[in-house]
C-alpha cells in the first residue's frame, strides 16, 4: 500500500479530484483538478510546484565515493567539480541501460545519486573493496520541483542570494530560516526550474513558504499528468515507457544501449574500467540498429482520417503511453511510446524508437491511428528534439560570461 510523502498533508487537502497514483511506493497526485490543463499552463506561463519526494536518493560518502560512481555509471566522477549535477545512466555487463538519474557532488567525498528504481543493492554490490559508504536517504529527504518562467522569482523570496548565479545543472547549499536547504538547477519539464531538497521535518514549512511566495506569480501545485505532457515536449524519456530497464526486460528487443536512447553524449569510454565498458565499446564500433527520435504527426492527415468516418478529430489532452506501430513504406520499423498534443508548440508530437536507417531528421514515416476500430496509417516526420526548448531554461542573469 502506498505511503504518504511529507508533503501529503498539503497536497491531499488541495487534490479535489482525488486522482492519485503510486510512485515508488508513495501516494502521488495525478492532477489536482479533474483535468490537468490549469497545471500545464501554470508551468509553461507562470510556475508549478510538484512533489518529487518519491525519487530514490542515495548518499555516497568516503574517499572512494567518486570511484564507486565512476565504476557503475557510463561517465566518470572522480574529477567532477563541487556543486555540479550530472545527468547519467548506468548499464549491466552487456551494455544495456538499467536506469538513468542524477549525481550531485555536494562536498568533498560526498555525492548524492537519484534513481527511478531501487539501486542500493547495485551500488553496494560494486562497492566491494572500496572505502565508501552508501546510505539510502529516500525516505528522510523531501523534495519539490519548482518549475516555469516565474520559478526564479518565487525561489528568490526564500533564497535572496545565489540564485541569479546558479547555472544550469548546478547545486547551491544554503539556509532558509535556519534550516538546511539544497537547491539544484534541475527539473523534468524542459523549462526554467529548480528542485529544493530538505529534511522531512522541514517539508511543510517549505511548501507553505513557496505557496505564499508564489501567489503574486500565479504558482499552482502540479501533478504527474501535467508533468507527463511537459516532459514529452522537452524530449525526456520515461523508464518502462520509452525504454525498459534491462533488469525488467523479458526479451532482447526490450533492452537498449545508451547509443540507442540518445545517451551517447553521456558515455565516456576511454577511462578506468566500469560496468558495461567492453560491451559499449563493441556497440560503438558495430553501430546500433535502433534510435529514439521525435515525431511530428501530420495534423491535416490526422483530421482527414477522422472526417472519413464522419467524426471530428479526437485527441486526449493527456499523454498517451500506449505504444503504437510506426511504418516506413508499409513496413513496421518501430513504435511510438509517448504521444501528446502540445498546447505550447501547437503540434501533435511523439517519442518513438525506430530502425536507425529511418532516424534521420526529415525522414517520412507513418504512425498507426485507430478510429472506429479501423487502423489507418498517418503521416509522421522525424524532427529535432526537444520540441520545446526556451532560452530561459539555461539563462543565468547573474553571470555575464
């Protein structure tokens, strides 16, 4: 049975829809209203506040902390600078992705790793022989994501100094009303945003302070349904939807290398040995058969399909996670795994895994559309990701160079 997060007394009082789901063993609000649209527009035009406490969190401490993370991840951390947050994935011995998350260098010999799946056993398994201690802090540290164009203005009410200089994917350790507060310039929305991390006992005061500071800026609490739309606009993958963890994969096609998921930029092969290194070197040399791409579905053709049945086009406002086939010249070449109408981009978009030969930008494909039980191909074009990429996401007004 799911358990409440430290923010639950506040979020449950605001959740008039009673729409919840389970996230990593915790109650998580899907949408506070019966429809997520107000929350979506808040995060794209003002600010949204999302409880992200369910993320698994591990503190890695000791002289060999950087070595352990370098051993299990596809990039090294022994030279990571203090205050830097890195997005990274990790693989099994065969070079297939197990999970993706972040690693933050908090202090000398102290890192924090966030993951989607429980990873304590995996870390401890590879810590043998190293002077390092891994502590599961998943249920002792609360976190909220403050996201949207007004996020900096809201956060500045609590953190009056340092935010203007806080670069994209950097961390700031500070205090707020005598409480320890960690602020990271991170998020899952593809917009300007911060994630704020506190001890459980400080969660409710933090929520109250953010809600109060956000009133003049249109801040709204935000649930997972709105997040699912903005993360597709941002081109962000969701584990067990857009790819499977290798440890959950039942058949070989369910396993993916970082190269197939667009994570090649993370992989640093020419360094000390790490899990999956030899397999990844072979994969790099041999090339990959599949690639994860962005698709834009032809709206005029989509309308025509519905009109042919005497119906207006019907598209849910939520992200659809039901995979559908993708074709090239009538031949199956992959599947679209996340589809949504983007209110900001005014486009019907999707994330899809297709054969590598069809992954070039501009490639013309077809996606299956079902109307009145009839399956009809609809034109779709491979386009650049992210679909939405505002300048403010990385802007830093306090840094001139």
